[in-house]
C-alpha cells in the first residue's frame, strides 16, 4: 500500500475519531453520572447539523450560524431535561429507554416538518475550502484539518474541566457516588441539568462541524448513536479518557476496515468491542 494513501487514511481516521469523541463524551457523561440511557443523543447530532444548514441559509455565514446554533442546542437540552427526564432518575432504565426512544420519533418528525425529506448540504466556508497538496495527485481538504484541530482543542478543554476545576471534581464525584454528592449539600438536580445540556450541546456541535463534510438527511443520527454507544462501552461508562481512546480506536477501525477487511467492514467495530469486553468486561477505564 502506498505510504501517502496510508497517511491520508490515518488522518481521516483521526479526524473521524475526534468528531466521534465530541458526541461520545456527552453520552458517557449523561449515562455515567445521570444514569440516563439517552437514545435520543444521535437525534441531537442530527438537529445540530440541520441548525447549521438552516442558520447558514438565513445569515449567509457558517461561522455566525455556529454562534447562534450552539446556544439553541444547549437550551433544547435544558428544556428536555427539565420537562421530561427529571422524573425518571430514580425509575427503572426501561422508562428512560421508552421516553428517549419517543424523543427520537418526535425529533425526527420535527425535522421532516421543518426541513423536509430532501437530502441537504452545507457549503464549506470559503476561508477553509482549499486543499493541502500531499503529492502530485493527492490533496487533503483544509476543512477536515480544521475540524480535527477544533475537536482536539475541545477534547483538551473537556479534560482540563474534568481534572482541574471545581465543576470537574463534582462531576467525577457524581460518577463515583451520586448519593454521597447529594448528601454533601451539592444541588444534584442542577448538576444533572447542566451535564445533560452540555452533552446535548457537544452532540449538536459535532453535527454542525460535520455538516459541510456530509449529506444531511432524516435519521442521520441513528448510525452515529450506535457507534457512540460502542465507544462508551469500550472506554468504560463514565470515563472521558476511555471515550477519547475508544473514539480514536473506532475512528481508525471504521476508516481502515473497508480498505483492509471489506468483508468485515460492517461488523468490525462490534468485533473490537467484543474483544475488549472479553479482556476487560467493564471497559478500558471503567
């Protein structure tokens, strides 16, 4: 195999893995700390992509669309948590599954009503529409490098918040022993609202970044949701570090799988998950 081709695939896998981390980090926080199985997380990714599409059309600027869409997504997460999830924290997971599955149906139908069933696309911002020349015949898009850089910065920011701030201490304590955190006088209800809103914001932001690189269509978040649950299981529920390493692993597997093992391309991420669980049943960093 050509070394340049391998390098391009590695870059694609890294960029895809970092994008998956933005989605999976929010999912692992919501699942690991709040105990909520949020099946609608992929729909938040879809809503983020469509918000970028809609606001770009209205404002004429992708960057302005991002500035407007992120707060909208966070507020959406806050409303969902306050109105629907607040009564389910102490209930069986089956209630959470039913509610969040219902949210998938509601959000998918809302997407069809607002934006229709047609496949849409978002233009790459002119400032990042160029390519970097690798060889005489191969180029790499600048926008993909930009997305990878932004995701890497976001990953560093999430790590810093989790490890070096008071909020991060509370989040880690909540993941370890939620009842003890509540017993120490911390408002767990507000903490849960904040975590869920941040998780939704991260998923939607990932959708916004991916919008210029992919087609927008109804239900586009469903496959992403399954992949991110695989990442959460591989990394260990509630572990940001595990989500990061799991995302990079799955990103490379999803990129190289169709090239090296085309017959197993559709199941390779599940084979990796099974292998990890055989060795470490609770994930890499539970």
